[in-house]
């Protein structure tokens, strides 16, 4: 954090507050940070966590583990 690149992370629980939604917080930081910093949002859900591994996934994991 002592270099010119500074990063921050905001974590939010979906049930924490009905007014402070992910979109609201993203829009707030985007507006207030214009010219100072960039904002991105990433929502991890059940659909983004993957499913059952395929034979390709298992084979690839074995290859990567060996390296």
C-alpha cells in the first residue's frame, strides 16, 4: 500500500440493509471517485461458483497439480 497503486475492497452481505444495496454502493463510489479512483462490482452467486467437475476439469487439475 506504500506504492502508487492503492486498492480497497468493500464486502457486503445481501441482508445487511435494504437501502444500501450493491448497486447503490457501487454508484456512490463511482460518483465520488471520479478522477481519483475506479470502482468495479462483482457479485458472487451460486451460478458463478461452478458445478460438478467434468472429466476435463479433473484431468486439467491433475496436470496443474503435477507442475
